[in-house]
């Protein structure tokens, strides 16, 4: 693992083997000393950060809830492509409204687990989730994009997430994620099968605050930018045709996957002409200014891309005299996607913007490996598959 700091606001992060390094982490220090002898020093950026909340308790009192995706391992499979998104229903038996103060997710098989997201399922979505699970005899269902139950307002809230490099654990003191009595948890696991399938028994542990605790609400905010990455200019295969790729993704992941690229372009005031001159496709960039819709306190920041990403940056009020870098990873590696917790929480106001910028290398020599062979170059859009791409900022905040 190679990690260090550049100029103020520039975080250099690169990882070659997260799993081995994570086993050697001492969670009690801000500078993470890892197996290879390198470290992340978190003392020099626009908003200094640490890999663990400096203001979090080492021990959380309260009720602990542990659960796995099922009673026995699940073996992923995919009729289309290399990805299996599977949703598993968990009934934590919440008898009262409460606040979750710690989330730990343990991927069961790192060979195949791409990410895990815990969704809070509330209201009408509870009935829909139970019905979907009943139709599969309790084995869950395929769920690209999310649980796809109930209305968007009742079925799409994150409780916690894991991706390679995530630390998990206790949230900052005084904060919690609310859960309602009678709600369920849907545990979405994204399995990538590029190197074959294998059984998995991923699990999680939550800690609930003692009854009567007075906590501020902590929410997860997702910030997006379009993904439009052409092939190198000298390539003309069918896979380099954007329309053909959208049709293929629709067949794999559903009609919404064909619509998302269009929505992202429209929402970010971009057109395909902005991405037309890709050259050798080794540095194709995108960005979007996401408006801050309410005064809030930011506690952590993270970035998410897939295998062709090389650089991701999140900036507060970019392009103004007050611009500040929240996070910059100019040597992106898929295996380092943990939260970066601000040593001092960052205040944002309604009307501010947070710009998410990503750069990709889609050159012929930088294609991801499928088994022991490189994938064929293709036009890349926002997509659910590991060999597709995303440009996503993830922030944890508390609204004022």
C-alpha cells in the first residue's frame, strides 16, 4: 500500500491489497501504519481528516444486533454479464423507534463481494419486501440499483455500507441513524463474478443507543456526475457504440439503467458533445455541481468509482474565491473506498455547491481483467456492473 499527502487539500491514496493491510490496522491512531510500512498522514489538507472519527467513542453502550444474509451461504450467479446484485431481507425486530450508533459490515468472501449496502425499509415498503421474499421462498431477490420496493420515500434510505477499504464502526458521539419500530433491513450484496463464483455469508452488527438518548440525526448524501467515457478515437468496434451499450445494460440491469445516463446529463447541464474528443481515452474527465439544499454539518466524505477510474475530487464551492477541497484522490484504487472523517466537522449552507469530478483511463492498455484476460474496450456509461463506471461522492451529514 502506498499512501501519503501532497499539497494542502490533496490526499494521495493508493492501495494494492486492502484485505492484508486492513488486518494490520490499529484503529486507535489517526495515522494508519500498514503491512508495507507506508502510512496515511492526515494532518495537511483544507479540512484535515482521519480514517476513524476522532470524536467517536471506543465503546458504545446499547443493544447489539448481529445478523447474516441467510442461515447458510449464498452462491452468486448471473444469467447476464458478470454481476449479481442480491437483496436479503433481515427482520431486526425493532419494537420501538431507535437510533443506530455503530454499523459494522463483514463481507463473507472478498473474492466475490464488490459492496454491501444496508437499506432501511419502512412503511408500505415493508409489506412489499416481505412479499418479494415470500415469492422466492425466503431466498431474496435480484435487485440492481436498490431494493426496488415501495415508494422511493419509504424504501431507499441507507443505514450503512461497506466497500473495499471501508472501516465501519462507531459513529461520532451525539449522532445516530434513526430506525422506526417495525422496520426491516434489506442487505444488498453486489457480487462480481469476473474471477468466478464462490459461496458467501456476509454479515453485519448494529449497536442501538440506549433508550432515551438524545442524538442528532446522521444522514448519507449521494452526489453524482455523468459518466460518458468513449473508446479511443481509433477504435470502432460495436462495443464502442454508446447506443448499443445502453441497450445491453438495459437487458442486464433493467430499463432504468438506460435512463440514468440521460438523467445525469440533463441534471448536470451536460451534453454528449462535452465528451466527444477523447483522443486515446487515457484521460476522460467529468464533473457536476451538486447544490446544498439545507444548512448542514458534514462529518465524512468518500468517493466511489470502479476499475477505470484514476482521479476523484470533491470540492466545496468550486470555481469561487471560497473554494475548498473536501477530498482528492489522484491515484484512485478500487480497494480504498473508506470514509474520510473530518477532524473538525465542516459547516455548509443552503446555496453552496459540492462539485464531484472524476477522471477515467479507458485506453486500450488499461482494460480490467476478466479472469486472466483483459476486457475488450467499450464505451463506458454509468452502470451497475463492475466493468461499468460510476462517479459518486458519499457524504455523511447532519441537517440543521
